[in-house]
C-alpha cells in the first residue's frame, strides 16, 4: 500500500502507552506521517517524544504551551497534515491501528469522503466495560442522528478518517471532547459521502487512565444542539 495517511494523535500525560501506540501506528504500511500534539503534558510525555522523533522521521511532534484540550490538539494537528487521507488516533491503547486498512478501503475505492469506525457494529473484538457509558453514547448518537438525518451507530468514536481537504476545510471550534459531535454535524452539512465500518475496541478503565467523564457528556449534548441548530 502506498504512503497515503496522516495520523493525528493528541496526547496528554501518556508516557505509559504512547511508545506502544506509535510502534503499532508506524507498522501500518499506509502511514506517511504521525503528527503528535502534546497538550502540555506534565508527566514527561513531551521529553519522551523528543527521543522518538529523533529516531524516526515519520514522527512529527509539536507542543501546546498550556493545556487546551483534545479538540484544540486536533485542530493543531489537522492543520499540519499533508497526506491525501487523515485519521484521528488516541495516544492510549483503546483503538487498534491494525484497523486502518478497513477504515481506508472506502476512501481508496473512491466510495466515501469520510469514514466512521464503529465500536458497535460488525464482528470485531471489543472489551466489555461500563454500562452507563454505553447508554450515554447511544443517547448522544441517537440525538445527533435525529438532527443530521444520518444512521451512524457510534458518533463518539475516535476513529474517523477523512479526505484531507475535507477535514482541513472545516473550522474546528471545540477545545475538549466536543470535537466528535461538532465534526459530525459539520460533515453532515457538507453533504459528503459518509461510510461506517466495524472496528475493534479495548477500552480503558478510569484506573488505567480514562479521562472522559459525565461533564463531557453534557458538553457533547450542548455541542449537538449548537452545531446542528446554528
């Protein structure tokens, strides 16, 4: 497979996992570059990244001078991407880069402009975790679909792949986890071809470093209303 993919990876205090994730990402034959945006980590993530970038030219790292949130990190990383296609990758081990070929296939075949990787469809493995998280996710996805008139099963998924010119044409306003409903609403309004494919998922517990909480769920609700109604 040709080098066609920019991987944008926001990172905040991920020294325990970022080396493993980068190793898996760089093992994918489609990856042209990995743009890591350190969101002012305090655990040595940035310093560790310096050693990795010096040993692999595919890794490009930049750092925010203060903690701004996942959406802000994605805004920075997306603006720097140069490959034909772009995918979002968290810096933990919840999402598996070996799913990249599945996400890229509709794009490479020119059947899609945006591809969502769903944790809730298909037969791929996923770790069983929090019931109320799944209820909240289902509710937010349903509400988003009611406004966008899409039939997505997992609006909050991290794995979203884009034609680069499409995602770079969208002005990203949210700084935290509101990126997901914001980008879904804005992509829907563009009228582009959206596909969804099943992916694997290995969710973290809070003890293992999961950061999203109920306040982010309320923020997502606000974003669904804001970006679909404005």
